[in-house]
């Protein structure tokens, strides 16, 4: 595929902004971080001007994880085999594990070879985008629950699940699997930020957050939020046949591609050259 054809393909993928907007921050102001005074230099992956806010979000996540652990211990002290209590313990442990992994992933973003910048918003929307001028990844967040959602998309960049346009505010390789992971992590911190979202059903538990539930999410005016997202997982190494399954409506854009070619062949894109491995669950 020529550079000109590749670039034309990239422009036609504009509708696939994987992490551009999500309706994810309908949470109370108590979930906003307390600004902590930074006592250490900012890690390489975090812009120094937003270190206090970043640290504040991280501290709230740590506190929530610890509070879940205390709740687990309290229920286990009941020493009962009642099914309801055991189910409650299992759900608390599930939330604890998700938040523990969020903390690991946030910590790994801090040591990235690309800089992360936090941008605050008062709107009920968040985003993960590439700043073409400053050459950094911007997480736009309105709450700690929202921070978790967008940090998960930062992690998706680090693991090669998404990529960015170097010249435009666009992201690529959008899929419902990545969004499902982000919403589950968000639920682990603040279930109310998820139960308030509009889909075909209400997600009262982590198990309710599926790709089908995400596909049904809609804005206040009834517009499907993720209608252009792939229903199967794709990443920077997905070859042409997989991309065709993921985005069949773009078949004409792949016509000159070899079967082994991936989105990494598209010029002017930003992706993780050496994706990191997932942390141990």
C-alpha cells in the first residue's frame, strides 16, 4: 500500500475514536481528589504540573481498595456459611482485585516513555487523546472514577490495544472489549457512576458489564456512544483479516493491503513500539 493510500485510509478511520468520549463521570464531588503536596519529583511518565492531582486520585483509589479489604475482613469474621454473606464477600473481593490491578497499572503509567497529562473537566465526559503539539497523552477527567476509566485507556495504549494519529486528535483500534475493562474498573471504585448510565439494562454488578451492555450505552439524546466500536478485540498487531472482521464497513479501505499488514503500516501514527506485558492478576 502506498503512503498516499495508507494516509487516505487513516483519514477514513476518523470515526473510530476509541477513547474520545465516554459518559463515565456521573459521580459526587466526594470522589474528587484532595490535592496532595508533591514531595518527590514527578515520575518520568507524569507531567510535573499535574502530579498533585494525579497523586490525589491514586491515593483515593488506594483508600477505596483498603476499605474494601476491611469490609471483607469484617464479613469473614461473621464465620457464617449463609449464601448471601458469601456472595457479598465474593463481590467485595472482585472489586478489591480490580482496584489492586488499577493501582498497578496507574503506577506503570508513571514510568512510561511517553508523558501523561491530566486535564480537568466539569462535564460528564472523559477522554484519552494524543496532544499533537506537546507530544503527550492527555487524560481528561472529572472525577476519580473517571480517572480510573481513562487511566485504563492509557494502559491500553501501553499494551498496544490502541494507537493515535500523530497529526489529528484521533485514536484508533476502538473495541468494546477495552471499554468493558474500563467500565468494570470504574465500577470497582464507584458502582453509582455505572448504575446511573443508560443502556438496555442497568449494571448493578460487575458481571452485568459486558460488551453488549457497553454497546447499548447512549447519550441523553439517545445516540449510541460506541456504535463504531469493534465487537472483537483488536490491537496494533491485528492483521488485515481480523481488521476486516472488526470493521466490515471499511472493507474498501483495506483493498490494497497485504493480509499480513497491520495498522502499524499506516503512516503518521503513534503506538507503543514495545508494548508492556499485563501485570499478574
